[in-house]
C-alpha cells in the first residue's frame, strides 16, 4: 500500500471512532422503573435496586440507563405512566404491585417485567407458577398478606388488654382483599374486633386517624402500600399524637419513631429485583427465573416510643427482635 493511501485509511478509521462511540451510547439498554409511590421516601430502596444491578455488572450512566415514573400513591396514574415508559422501548421494566404489572402488560406483552409484590402472583394471574413463571414476568413476592395475622398477634402481645383494633388499607392495592380477609379472620379467632379503614389518598390520612379516635381503638395495623410508605413520617406523627400503638410492615417506620414493625427487608427485596433485572439484561428469560420469596422477616421495636405510650415491651418480643431502638 502506498503511503498516501495508508494515511487515507487511517484518517477514515479515526473519523469513524467517535461515530462508533456515539452509536454504542445510543445502544445503552434502558430499564424502565414504574413505582406506585413517590421518590421522596424511596431513595434507599432505589439504592438497593442499583446495588443489585451492579452485582450483575450494570452501572447507571455507564452501561445502563434508568427511566423513572412515579405514581405518587395515585394508582389511576399507572396506565398513563406505563404507556410513556413503553414508548421508550426499555429492555426491562421493573414495577411494584400487580397493578403496575397489569398496566405494563396492557401496553406490551413482550417487554420483560420484574416485580415486587405483596400478594400471591399466581392468584393474581401474573405467573403460571412460582418455580416456573412462564411468559415475560417474574420477580419478588413480599408475602405481606399472610403477615397480617402475625402482626395482629404481635401488637396484641404488646398491648395485652386491647380488644378493638383497626387496620389502614389502600383499597386500590391488589393485595387489599386478601390482607383484609387475613386480618379479619385472625381477629375473629382471637375474639377481637377490627375495623378496616380505607385510605386511598393523602387527604384521607388525617380524617382516618380522627375516625380511629372516635372508635376508641386500642391498636392499629398499617398495611404495606406505596402510599403509606411515602407518608411514613406523617403516619408516625399521627399515631403519636393520637396515642395509638401501631405496627407497620417495614423497619423504616420504627426507625422514624414508630412503635414496631414486622416484615421483610424492603431494601434487600429491591436489591434482588435489581439482580433479576441485570440477569435478564444478560440474556436470561423471565419465564425461567423463579419468583423469589423472603426467607427472613425483621422484628424492629422502638423502646422510646413504647415508653412514651406507657407500654412495657414483653421479654418474649425483645428476645426475638432483630433491632431494638433505644
């Protein structure tokens, strides 16, 4: 090759390098995140999701892009948000709750979906079975519905003279019906009364607590829901103001001043969802990834709050507590 021709070849190759780099950037996979809550209170959970992605080789901004859509506790927004995400042609969509999955599937039955879910995904008709989901959907089930009876047992142990309870539930949550039945059946077995209080919007939270005071409830259960998690500080403050012993689903509530919580570690559940998302980006099929379930549940007690409510925490609860906040 003559020197002049060689220089032309090298020059053309060098000019192509920036174009190739830009093409590679455009090819960076997009992960859509559809969440029924708000970003303000979900930063640490999203950090768990990013950790899971990193553990499978994906770092936001380097080789994967994240597109967030937040429903802010308004389930009616999920359809519009899902439509917007699907238009972005993401490689995977991570969503929370059966409502989020249904919203995505109404727009696309081919985009892989990873979920975190409180209800039974088989009963919700999201997967064929826990071990072999089939289709384009898999994820992590928190098993929050069966925990209602256990939480009622724990708050009853903490407030032994209690006979009248209430439970805050968002009727828009797909797990609401099964959780309501679980708590009502448990209360009936224990000879207790429980009022199910429907709360589906921010504006309904304060009136709900005013209603609780009028009913003279001895204790309260707050279900696992994006709306309630987003309004964590408000719920904790209202429970303190009305002097109502309250048990929650996630450890973040007693860390913020709530009385007691029992449930899986939500940060770790998001990490597992990040791992599944990364595995799908690496070529695995959702149909072959079994739905995961938590193997450990955390009991967290805030002794300072118990003292403020005039409650003596039984040694049986203290022994089993994973974290005691003093």
